C-alpha cells in the first residue's frame, strides 16, 4: 500500500502530516517489540560486587537470583528513587 492510498483511505490532504504519523507508528512498533532476547547466567561470588555484562547488550530487562531454599528464581526489583550516595572525605 502506498502513502497516497493511505491518505485516500484516511481522507487526508496533507502529505507531511501523513508521513509524520506513519513515522511515529513505525517508531512505536519498533520500540514495543523485543528482538534478539538473550539470557545470561552468572554464579554469585561472595565479596564480588561487579560482574561483566555482554558487550552487545542494549537494555537490561530484569535481574533474578536463585533462592536455594525453595529452588526458585526471585526477581530483584528496580529502585524507584535515586540511592543516597555520599563522597568519602576521610583521607585514611
């Protein structure tokens, strides 16, 4: 279907507005779809704080930790507020 046919069906006269709506629709479709979803698992090491993430990662959907007491994965919630941080000014 061409843009002209879409404009005729929608009874529109302005091609610029029709193009803007189509571009918005395509961006909305692209942002709502998940492509190339991967799962990466790491073992938690006592005292280790930082873990490597894949270099091709674009977005992080969720983090889960396996609870050994009931053998199920528990999702870690995202913070709703910015954590309180302070600068360490102690020279020692």
